[in-house]
């Protein structure tokens, strides 16, 4: 998120403390302000459906994950944020949801 902000992309981060129960209200509230969501996971996408359900089709939701104990690097997350911002027409307000 820091790298994205340095590049002029309005990005934020929601890092849930627990995923059960899923913080649907917090994600839904962010969908009022954010233009898109990037679900960053150390898995194969188990959380992406929860994010999509909370966003309820109001915003695009993309996924970036790594499995097998591999941790996404800040550079990799920044690259995905940049790609998502570009797909929305440039400097966009984004939310990264990480587990």
C-alpha cells in the first residue's frame, strides 16, 4: 500500500484479525468508498468469495494469492495494485484485503 501511495495510487488496507465470522460489514462499508478490491491471500483463494459476497457486486474484486507457505512480497502486491488501477483507468482508490 505504501508503494502504491508513493506511485500516486489511492490505496488502503483492511487486515482482518479473524476471518470467522468474516468482517462482511467492514468490507461492505469500504465498498461505499473504494473503487475496487484486491484480495491478497496466502492460499488459493478461500477468502475471495467472502469478499465478493460482502461487496455485493458494487465493485470489482480481484485475487492475488500464493500457496505452499509462500508470502507475497510488497513488490508483487504493488504490481497487482498497479494493474488493477490501470484497468480502472489510472490512479484509482483501491482496497487490499489481506488474510
